[in-house]
């Protein structure tokens, strides 16, 4: 008769065979592969540009000795595989290279500009959730079973129009209305609490309109479930039915959409910051592209891409915790 395995070994085997372990391994592996693809794409970006990126950044009249020195400082005179190895090694050390124009570390520029981007992206994200979820649920409750057709038409029309407006066009409209025609808020730059209002609104309106439409559809689906009929049959107050039974069952879809919204917000800040001359990463990458400062563009793209991947990973984990039966075992 074979001897029983030691207790730590049995626990390890049980953990490896658990659905949670498989889920964690799959999601982590997907994250690692995605990060590797992002790093490779960012590295290839500077080499796919026609011509010499250093010459393009310094200008056609730049001294050849200066161009050669900058190419050597950036490592662009090395073999391609050697450059890729150096690039990955520097990334693991937290080094993103040096800006051609500013002649300072890219990581230092990003560390200086990233807080300004988060200062408008994070409030916009919470404002989107605080507006879209109550508005979408209220619209679903009021228009359930075909009631209030005019209200439903008004809701879908307004949210459809607002959801289709590009964020940069909305930003220009807000500037024209509330900074030029009615000088209520500052036109541009980071100059006090009032200067945050228009950039945050420009980032909020379009996603909030889109999310409220989705929340309405999900709420209508939840209201038709058997447990909601049971709650009505028990004559529970409407407040308890909607907050304790309907809202928690919207959590999974809300988490998924919330993560996607935050990722899109980071990308949406690029044009919005440019309109409002906001000193964040969006303005930085636009200036870097204009000045052909490719190492800086490369670094900002890596930051945006890594943030989107990490947010997606965090959302997957949060959804798995909220609904383990369908997410962990189903995958």
C-alpha cells in the first residue's frame, strides 16, 4: 500500500487542479503575451518610420556629426536584435530611453505629465458611473412593458445623439459655449478648480450616454427574471427590489463596461487635452508626434497600452470574484 503524500503536497495538487488556478494561469498568460506583443510593436514603431527618425527629429539641416551622435546615444547604430534586447532590458529596469527634443529621460517626462491626465480621467470615470447607472435604470423602470413610449423615444434619441458626438468636437463646443460666448470657465490650461470642469465634461458626456443605453437594456433583462417576479409577489418595496435584487445582478456587466470605459478614457484624453491645452500625456504625445520625437511617442504609447492591459486584467479578476460560477468555471 502506497504511503499517503505529505499534506503540503496534497494541498498543492488540489490548488493546481482548482478552477481558480486554471483561470489565474490563463489570464496571467494572456496578459504576459499581450505585454510582449505591445513591447514588440512599440519597438518596431520607430524602425517602420521611413527614413532616419533622428534626422527627421533634428531636421534636414542638422550637422551630420550631431545626427550620428544622437543615433549612437539612442543605440540605433546597433544590429536590430541587439537593439531589441537593449530595449527590453531597459524596460525591465524602468528606463524608456531619452527624448530627442527635450534631451531628458522619457520616464521623467511621463512621471511629470501622467498625474495631470489622471486628474481629469479618474473624476470623469466616476462621474460616468454616477450618471449612467441611475439614469439607465430609471429609464428602464419607467419604460418597462412598453410604457411611456414618448419618454423612451426621447431617451434613446438624446443618448444616441450624444453618444455619436466625437469627444474632441464636444470639447470645442464646450469651449465655444462656456469659455468664449459665456466666459464662465477658463478657456484652457490648468489654472484652478474651475479649469477642470470643461475637460471632465468633455470626457464624460459621450461615454455616459452610451453606457446609460446599455444599462437600460440590461435592467430590462433583469426586471424580467423570475427572482424579480418573486420579489414583486412578496410585495417588497420598490427601493429594495431595485437596489438589492436588480442592481447587484447588473454588477458583472457594469464592471466589464467600466473597465473598457476607463481604458477608452485614457485614449480619449489625447484630443481633449490638446483642445484645452491640458499639461498631460495627451498633449505630450501630440507635441511629440509634431516634433517627430519618436522615443517619447514610443514611451507614451507603452504607458497607454500597458494601462489598458492592466485595467482589462483587473476587470477580469473583479468579474470572476463577483460571478465565479459563470466566469471561472465557464472559462
